[in-house]
């Protein structure tokens, strides 16, 4: 089957050795452009002033944080059905990175809310609470992995939790439409420079989103490569490295 | 689309229209988040390869001694 090769840790390690320099280069370009653009050139928002610069980071990190549970669920299913070792390694490293993404989403949102909403936290807001739930759920997955000796059992339980996490991702996504409390819905994109969310805002955010997704891939690939080296340390090709 | 740099002086840039604490703390957190999640795995990678090397040297030496001792 075509993905039996794709599931080979050795193949993944060698392929990413070739890809990484390009991915890292693109990541550096997009992130530097995004940050410089946001901090120096982005005009102040008519309501928020310069705090809209916080949202460039917040939107990029929050949006990409929603990709962790779907990724882990797919990896989990592949692990359970086809017993692919590589998928389980990706699921394991993704959970750790997902905790970071969720934390930064909550922190940046809170720092923005403290001046724009006048509060750091609001328990009655569905978007805030469901994102906090994602943070705890990911922490649960990470600690489950380290607590369980039996890696087969851990993989199964984590796959199950990942599916629960996916339901929560849908809730996070639509929470601002289903329950209207504090958190604003996503702003519509507009081509007009007269609009409060004209190109000057969303193009900067778009550059940042691409940069953050590249960063997500680079960090995930780096950690997965380490996981490969550790789990496969007895195999000949790993011993020939270094 | 890109009008111009929004500030006329460096202190104005630092001030961020009165939201210095909020804007700069978010970008500082973002920087830490980026650096940590790239540097830690890179450091771990180096460490693993170093351990691998050491193990290989030890293995080679024991093999060498074994050959030396063998009567055949």
C-alpha cells in the first residue's frame, strides 16, 4: 500500500531532512514580514487603536490551535486501524505543541480583553470556556501518555480523547454564533480600504497565519524526528547516524 | 495598503498609542513561544545524536577487546 512507505519512520526522517531548510526559511520570511508589518505599518483601528496589533497574533495562533485535535484524531485512527508507528509519534508530539498553542491563545486574548472588554476573563462566554476546555483536554492527553506504561493502551485512549476534542473544536468554532455573549464573531473580509477590516488588516493577518502554520509544521516535524530517533534507536539506520 | 510607518518617533513606537503593556507583552509571549518550540527540539536532537555516538564508540571498543581476547 502506498502509505506503508509513508508510515516508515526512516523514510519520514530522510524526507524531512531535505524539506526542513526550505520550511524553516519560509517560516522565517513569513513571520518576520508579519511581525514587522503588524508592529510598524498597521494603521490603528477606529475603535481599538493599536490593540488591533494583538489580534494579528491572536487570530493566527487561535485559528491554528483548532487543527491539533483533528490532526490527532486522524493520526489516532491511522494508529488503531493500520498500526502505523509514525502516526502515533505525530499524535504524541502534536499534543504537547497543542498545549502551547492553546495557552498562547488564552493569554493573548486575555491581554487584549483586559483593555477592550475591561475584563481578563468571563466564565459565561462560550468561546473562552470552550478554548479553556481544549487547553485542559490537551494537558490530559499529554499526562495520560506519560502516566501509562502500556503504549498500546495509551494510543487507544488518546485516540478516543482526540475524537472528543474534535467535537469541542466544532463548539469552539461556532460558539460565537450559537451563543452571543462577549467574544465577537469572526470579522468578514472586505476588499474595501474604507472597511474597518480592509485589506490592511487581513492581509497582515493572512501573512501571520501562513507564518504560524509553517512554524507549527516545523516544530511538529522537529519533535517527531526526535521521537523517531528515540523509539528506533536500536535499528541499524539510526545507529549509522551522527 | 501599506500607508507608511505609523510612528514619527521611537518613543511613540514604544508607547503604542497608550497600549504599550498589552501590545508588547503579547509580542514578547509570542517570541518566547516561537523560540522555545524550535530551540528545544533542536537541542534535544543534538543531544540524542551525541548519545548515539557515545554508545557506538563504547560498542566498537568492547567489540575490539573481545576480538583481542579471543584465542581463535
